[in-house]
C-alpha cells in the first residue's frame, strides 16, 4: 500500500477529487457535508491500474484548520497538490506547500482541478514554479474535471508513476505510529488510527503509548477496512487497543515498541530558512500528528534548543516544523540534531554548544556520537537512531577510543595518588574513582583495570614494581615482630604486643600485602617463611603425628597451631588423615 496526502487551498476540489478517484466519501462529519468544506482529516482508498493500493489522507484547506492539515501530512511520504484552474495559486496553497517543504517531503503530484471552468495553463505554470523551489522539485502535472471526468484516467496513471518513485518501506525499522483519530467501538473498546510509515504491527504486540508511556497491547488490527493479524508499512491502520480508555488517547499521541525510542523533552535542532535570533521564544512544533508547545532558545545562527511541554519519541534526523499560531504562519522546518543534549550550566556553554552543532548534519553516526558523548549505552544509541556495530567496553557501555584511553590514564593517576595519600590501604575504592572521573556506572571502573591496574576486593590497585615500602613507623614495628619471631618462629605475638607496637588492622594488612608478614588467621601473624620451616621440622617427627605432637615440635600454642596446621593442609605441605592425624607430604607440594 502507498499513502498520499492531499494539499491545497480551501474549496479547490480536494475532497471531490478523492471521492471521484475512490468512490468513497472522505468527509466524515455532518457539518463538513452541510458546509461543503473539509474540517478534519478524511480517509479513502482505491486500487491503481497495476493493482497497487493507494490510500488518501484528505486534509482541510481552510486556514483555521491548518493544525488538522499538519496532523495529516506529518507522517505521509508524498502529497497530491491541488490547485483550481479558475482561481490559481492561493494563500493556503502556499502555506500547505511551505509545510510540505519544511517537513522535507520529496515526492508529489500537481493536479489542476476545475479545468472545465478555465484554461488550466496559467494555474499550472504558476503552481509548478512554486513547487519547483521546494523539497518536492519537479512534478508530474495533470489537469482534470471531476464534473466531466476529463483527465481522471491520466491522473490514475500519474499516481502510478508517483508511487513507483517512493522509497521502499523499512519494514525492519521500529514502529512509530502517530495517532490521528481515536474513538470507541461498542463491544471492542478503544480504536486509534494512523499512517504506519515504517515497521510492522501484529495482533498481540505490546506498545508504549505516549507521552505517558503506559503499556498497551494490540487487540485487533485493520487496514483499509479489513482485519489482519499483521500489517507491514507503508499502510493506513486501525488498532483496537487493550488497556486504554477512549479519553486516555488522542491525536498527537504516539505508539512505539518499548525501549525503541527515547522520549525527549529537550532537543537541539537546525532550523531551515530562518535565523534563530528572529524566532519567537514560544511556538508550536508539529511532528507526525502531534502539535506541542515549545520554548525556543537560539544557540547559533541556524541552531536552537527546543524544550517541549510534553515528551516526544524522536530520533536524530527527524524532520518537523515550527509554526506561530498567533500569526497562523509556518515559520520553517527543523532537523533534529541531538535528542539527548547536554545541560548548558556553565558560562560559555551555549556558545561552545553552538560551535559543536554547526558541525552536525542530522545523520546518526556511531563514531560521531561516541566522540561527542565519550560514553553511551548501546540501547540508548540505537534508540536515537544510530546503527550500532561497536563492541561494549563493559556491560552495554560503548566508549569512544580516545575517551577510554584518557579515562584509563586518569584511573591510574587516581590510584597512584590515593596510594600515596593512604599507604596502609589496599587500593582506591571503586566508588571513589567513579566519582572522581565522573563515570555513570561502577562496572566502567572495573573495566578500566587493565595493564597498569588490577581490581581486587572492590578496589583499584597499582601493582608494585619491586619491593614495595611500608611507612617508616610501620616498617620499624614489623622489624620488632620479626625479632620476636627470630627467637620463637612459631610463637605468634599476642594482641597486646601487636597493639603496643602500633600494629592495628590496617598496618598488619599493609605488612601482609608487601610480603613482610604472613597472616595465618585473625590476630595470628608469622614470618613469610614459616610454612616451609615448619614442614622441614615436622618431617623429623614420627609420622603420622597429632596436633599435640605438632604443637610441641613447633614450640607454639594451640591458638597458633590449629590455624597454622590448617594453612599447611591448604597449601599441600601436610595431609590431614581421617583420624585427624597428619603427615608431611614427601614431595613438599
């Protein structure tokens, strides 16, 4: 299916033309039929000579209903511009064309209606000149009369050529359905309609309904009046939703797969055709079928920051337009450059941001985004519209290579600085590094531990080169312990002796880390060569031996002997037998 919007001045015959092409009545409201004027969006469809289906979104032409018109053309890839031969180019012709140009619509067709009332050549020439200066460019032109039927067969062929020029649908892309109608059906509940420009919808799909982001499920699905279990883009669709009341959804709301889009309330944009300092500070942004009040903050000559009254599911490269409702004027189109812009808190931040935005073109690129952001989650980049191919550095975090090198160097520096300031601690806590480096996730700190760093026990450690040194007071106290153990190598000093030397928990841990002492158990410390000396001594005892015999041979207490023998067992120097006696392993290992 292909979807085409009508565009043109009021009473130039758009609805009549759609009615003639489709045999369907696009005007839905009694007031529209009474006044002979389209007020809201209308919908109709037909088959072209090739069999291809084309659906029309018929929009109102009166200036009072331009917001309704914009809701119809927003998600549509092509337009059928209608100009009456007897009136020619008119104000709403120009405003509708300006809106299509602002939205970047590139495909269109010019139809000169009422050609039975006047020579269509003048209207044709004027309209073609206007259209050629926009994003649509050169177009096919057909002159028709809905009264006589003249030109209608040629129009069908021109529509055939138009739809053949349209880009193929991106069925693998995520769904973003802008709601243009919502109503209730007795026995079924809430139904919404919209144009599906990309992706696929299926019965049972779970979607986010914004801006509130509540979860809803597709209960039923129709396209062109027929029920389907699945519909691929491009299509006009009607969704019967489970989990939402009629008054909880309306025009301008969006339906997207959970997590597929970022819901942004602030974006940076490039404004086309206008100098941003000339823009009013309060305008309305039209995107899809939504019309959202925005505050405008100029940043550069053609760039600005837009703050929305309610969040929108936007991606880098999206097109929208700014309109001044007070003047009823389309001011220009915008291209979304960044959907997660940085805060501008520091002096000079706005000018720096303007210089950065000047280099952006609204084309999502993984390397560029990472270069500007330094770090980003894979899922968040994908939700911005970036095709992600890189390998995460930790979890789902991606990093710019240059940023990652700088962070690693900074982590080494922080670990060394901390070690100098806290020589008795085993390393800098991971959370301290995370705060100092401004990292958003602790797993990134752990991932930085490579090469010059090691992660141990929740800390980053700089491995010592050569024999690490203890602070002088601690080294002197350890020497005193070593002197005690030189006379009785297996009689570990008591707690009061350690305390009198100033060896607390941190000091003892530092001595163990540098290899000056061996921790046997809490409060039990010997020299590092104690296990080998004990194994040699116990080898001379009658095998197997008991705990008491080992204690007597080592000349120590039960407080030391019990954990010390367990250590010898763990290291393979001794073997514990089922009757709790032990033997020294002959291999010594």
